[in-house]
């Protein structure tokens, strides 16, 4: 029996103070993004193409249009922004910087509100500095983590390290691997740790140097380096970053390529931001 007052699991209800904070976060964010030269876009809730963005379509909510073509509810904004701006809007717009404030909807009834930004042909340090500036404007506390997805992939493909060990952060098992330089990699946490890379294979060194160069261009006081961080992501396959507070994820982003378009972007998760403000 479903009572009249019930709402589906993981759907959202905002009221009173919570609704006010949500509106303030969105208002401050829209103003900040506009001041940084971003154009706003609101993509359709329905899409013919979301399935191409997901390895597993189980997360998608399927419907049909009047011609019985399959459509899905928007479960991700990034791919739609890239596709619509480059293929539908095309030459009618000049901006390479776009932001959106909208929810993503996934199976069975999950709503995730987010403030996202995409920059075509942008740089990693540029998008990180924009994200950290936005976090400061929202008066949120966060630790910034910089990683590089190419490092765990190299460890797996070339040196036989199981990605599950990296995903689960199983440090004991990682240190037990028969690689003389793995301990040095495990103990990289700060920018200063990237100064001495002797003994680490050249291919991994190159990716660590890329992190070091980007960190030097990032203006944020609380930064940690996590070269072994691995999470299977749809787009981000190189430099990535996360911002979190008390283990709650506030922001995630990085470099990606979709349909030969090189871009950088991030998403700020509205509900995590609301939670932090309510707890103050």
C-alpha cells in the first residue's frame, strides 16, 4: 500500500529552509558562471541518444515518443551538452563555455540535482580554478583531490595491477605487489612528493609530471594528490579532480573526449552542498 504522502525512494522534496538554500546555491552559481563567461543551457528532459553514454542501459528510464521511437529521461547532462552545442546549435553560437543547472534522473527513481560546466578546448587548471572559485563563493568547505586516470590504467595494462585493488584502495595488497617502485607511488600525497620521481617507470612519471604542472597552476590551499585513485568513469580518462568534505562528494570533474571533441568540465552536487550548509 502506498500512502498519499509517500514519495519514491531517492526522489527529492525541498521545502522551507532547504528549498531556500537550494535556490540561493543556484542563484549564486548562475551569477558566478555568467561572470566567468559561461552561457547557460537547459537540455531537454527527454533524449534519443542517452544510451550511447552508458555502458549499462539499466540506469536509464525508457519511454516512447508518438512514433514509438525509444526515448530516455536525461540521466547525464555532459554528453547532451556536447552533442547539442556542436551538432544542433553549431555555427549559430560562438561560446565554448556552457553551464547548466538541472537534475539527472536514473533508474529506478533517483534524482540528482547538479550545477555543471563544460569548456570545449579548455584546460584542466582552468576548470579546476573555476570549480574552486565557485565552492568559495558558496562558502563551502572542501578538500581538493587531483588524480590522473591514465596512471591506474597503465598499472593495470602494463604492470598487471588489478584495478579492483585500486578501486577498493587496498593499500596492504598494493604494497605487496612485486614492483620495487610501487611503495614510492603509494606514498605520494602532496605536491612536494612529486619532486623526486626517481625509480618510477618513465611512462608513469610522465603522467605524474602532468599532475605536478597542473597543481602549480591551481589556486587552492587544500590539495592532496592521489595517483592511485581509480573509479570507472564514462568520460574522464586523464586528469581528474574531486572536492569533498567529511567523505561527502561535492564536486567531480576533469578532462574528457566525446565524439572527437576535447573538453573539460565538472559537476557540483547540489544536495551535498545543501547538506553542508544545513549542518553549519
